């Protein structure tokens, strides 16, 4: 009996050290939420244009949307289910105010996103991220022609160090027109390099309200904080087609105040939103360091496609040259309408390309050559020809007609490769002759071109009469004045 009574005590004695190890095991410290600075504001304009002097009408506010951004910090990324945001981006813009331009890829490659349904639980995805803390939900309203901005920043007194290089993360939601589409922009203000110079990067994505009612997306961005182990910011963004009256009134008041301040700064109140956008773009270019975003926006507003293509491709040596040339001509503009400013931008860009071609083409020209070819095809490969055509043109439309004419001339060139490239470029723009095959025999090609020329020069509504004498047609800007001699065999 005594032996039987001692067995439980023996077992308990053996298990006690194991239980003690478990009970006394040190738990990981609880993550302290960072002292983040959170801010909401609204302004008239887009993420690319910045605040404008637009006076939004009541209809814009009556159709306003609500925007809610739940800000969460975590120690680890939420998991592989989040996808890189880079392939979704419409534009990636980098700017270094100190060095004119220094594109950064940190935000593009590090940011992850996940599309969510409105009733999905984000917490289930955050489980893999270790500890997490919700800081606050920021709310605003976005009307047509306006932007709602959410800022997440480290404290202003945070030391300048590589450990806390990301100083601010900005989320911008812009509505540029009626409909269900909107622009989502992410902007990062960082300290970069050994000298910790300020660098800014912006990513612009095209989004829309599913079913016209709502769009929800979660964004994960690396961001370190002083006095906290948090390493990532998660933005749970919800955009809905209905807006709370209190949010709309707050947005209306802030937009009105901001627009009045911009108008005072520009010393005028533009009559139309288009004029306001162009005025704001010209002001930004003339008053600030070389700014890729402002120049891209101005090119979009004025239809300066050539300038937009070149600016997006230009490196930090070419961009300031373009900006300086634009500044030189913008101060002498007699009008600032869309066509006048757009033509000024394209002429300035072509002038800079000509300078580059004459200075150091192997070093500088490749950065913009692809953009020129995308815009002007074979003419873009010959900068001297592009300059010559620009000198003969009176506006952007006239330049386009001259470029088209050059490609139609190239359809009878003796080089099959040149004919194919010219035909493909024309076909992409709906300008290629019907029944024309760049690899057909000279006789077949000539017949197709003659048929096309007859159809395009015949007066509207006329009936072809083979027995009638056809009057000689005068060449137009869109038609070649001379035809090269075809020397390949019949």
C-alpha cells in the first residue's frame, strides 16, 4: 500500500520542471503603437495637378463619394496573398528636389495590394503579420474634380537616419470626371543616399467602383517608426458611392478655402476648369524645381503627346533641359489655351531633342529615342527630319499631318523593312491604305496606293466616272508632294 501511494508523488515530481518551463517561458513584448501623425484634407484638382483654383459647383458635391482609410501597423507583412502594386501602376513618378530628378523604385517594388469585398475581414489576413495595432480610421469625401488626401507621417522631430527613411506616406483619391472610375495615388516622401536627401516617389493606379457602389483595397507599405517595433503600414481603403453629409460639408469648406488661396497665389481665377488646370501646371513648372509630375500633368491637359512620352522616358540629365526650354517660351505666350500651350510644349521638347542629338547622342539620346519612335514612328528615328517638320508646322495637328505624309511616302521605299514599319505605324492610327501589302510586288503596291489616293482626294458625294477627265488634285499636308522612284523589280 505504501508503494502504491508514492507513485503519484514521483510522477508529479518529474512533471513539475516541465510545467515550470512552460509557465515561466518569456513572452514576446507587446508591440507599442507608434506616435504617427495622421491628417485628412481635400482640394480641387487631381493627384498629379495638385491644388487648383477651381470653384466646384453644387452638382459635384451632390454626387460626392465617401472615402475611409483604416490605418493599421504590423511587425511583419500580412502574407504572400498580397500582390505587388508595380504591374498595376499607370504612372510611376520620382522626384528629388535637391538633385532635380532621382527616380526611386523603393515604393514601387515594396508596396503590396489586395482587392477585398466590402464585407471581408482584413484581420484574417493580418494573422500572419504577428502583432498589429489599428491607429485610426481617416474619413473624407471626394467630389468630381477634387482629391481627398490621407497622410501618415512619422513625428516631425524624428531623427534623420536611414532607419527611419520613410517620412510620410500619402494616399490620394481623385475623381477627374463623372462615372465610376477614379485615380488612386500613393506618394512616399523619403530620405535617400548617404546624405539623406529628400526623395519623392508617386504611383498612380486606375480604379473603379464595382457595380457602381464600392471599391475596397488593402495596401501594405514598409515604414519604420521610432519607439515601436512596427515595420509596416496597412491601409484598408474603402471608397463608396454615397457620402455622409457631414463629410461633404467639411470637404466643401476645405476645397473652397484652398481654391481661394490658389487663385490668390496665381493672381487670377480661371474661368473654366481646363484653364485652371493649365494655369496651375504652368505655375508649377515656372515656380518649382524640375517636376516630372507637373510636366506630365500639363502635357496630358494640353494633348502634348510627344512631350508626355519624352518626359516619362527622360533621365535626370534631359528633364531639366526640357523644363528650362519650356520656361523660356511660356513667359512669352499671348494665350494659354489648350492648343497654344500644347504646341509650345511639343516645340520645346523637339528643340531639346535636337540639341541632344548634336551634343552627345550615344549618352543622352537613347533615353528618349523610344518615346520619339512611339510618337512619330520612322520620323522619330531621324531627329533632323522631326525638327524640319516642326519648323514647317503651325500647330500640333499640322505636325501630325506632316508625320503621316512622311510615312505614306515611305510605303513606296525600296526597303521592305522600312515599308513594313511605316505601314504598321499608319495602321495603328487608322491611316493605312486599304488592300496595301508592304511585302507585295511593286505593281500591286502601286495599284493599292493609287486606289487609296483616288478615294481620299475625291470630293465628298461625287460619283466616279472613268470616262470623265479627272481634275488634278492639289497636295495637302496629309499627302506627299513627291513620290520616290521605285527601283525594285516588277
